[in-house]
């Protein structure tokens, strides 16, 4: 279990926009995939079955881009404890030279799937994702 999680993404033809680089919406999809895969990898399976997540806010800085065929390494981290039903997730995407291309901070809310409503994040749900004390 880790407060950070990393995946490698490849820019496919369907990711490329009219400017000949990865479209901004694709970067957002990659962030959502990173978050979902991190949740599935490190959460207790009972928590995965009981809770879901929704994005409340994205703050994204685009510092570079890649063209078709290029790979980027995406990392997500949770750096702070949750507040009520909310927490922030940080993202960074780097190219093969280690240059940061995209960084983001997103605010998420936990949803109790049975009730369909936001729910306060219990300490035991947050624990696997928090940095060591």
C-alpha cells in the first residue's frame, strides 16, 4: 500500500488533437484512470464495494505535451488527510527525460454507494493512502 501510485501511458492515435498532441481531455481521463487504479489496488475490497468517488474540482497546469507514440509516466499522490467527505489528490506526468509535462491537484468526494450520497471518509478507508506519519 502506498500514498502514491504510478502508471505508464502511451499516446495513441485517438488521443491526438488537431494540434498534433495529446488532447487536454485525455490528460483528465488519465488522471481519473490513475485515481481509480490506485483505489482498486490499495483499498480494502469491502471499501471498494461500498464507496465510490466523484471529482469536485480539477486544477491543471499544462507545461508541455507529447505526440503520438510517446509514453508518459503518471503518478498520483494523496499528501494530506481528508476533511469530511473530501480530500485532494495530486498528479504529475513526466516524459522519458523526467520533464514534468502536466501537474494537477484535484478535489474528490467519497460517495456511499448504497445511499448515493457523500459520506465522511473513515480513518480506516483513508489509512492506506496517506503518507507515513
